[in-house]
C-alpha cells in the first residue's frame, strides 16, 4: 500500500493519529497540525513513513 497525505489543515480539537499508518509506505508532507495535543502521525505494524514540512 502506498499513501500520500498532503496539503491538509487539521483543525483544533483533534488529539492524535492524523493519519494512522499501518503496514505500507506513507508520504506525509505540507500538512498543518496547528494546536494538536498529543501526537500527529501514528504508526503500527512497521510502516515506512516519510514526513516533512508539517
């Protein structure tokens, strides 16, 4: 599985796992995580996550 998450604005009130990544390849770039509380990108089952400019 290959997924790209790009150019999103995650609004206040969200807490964690934006996105939640499981097995596969994830490219997370240029997202706005203003006012997030715990953690923004969650991974399990050994995913490959490339994240920058967030």
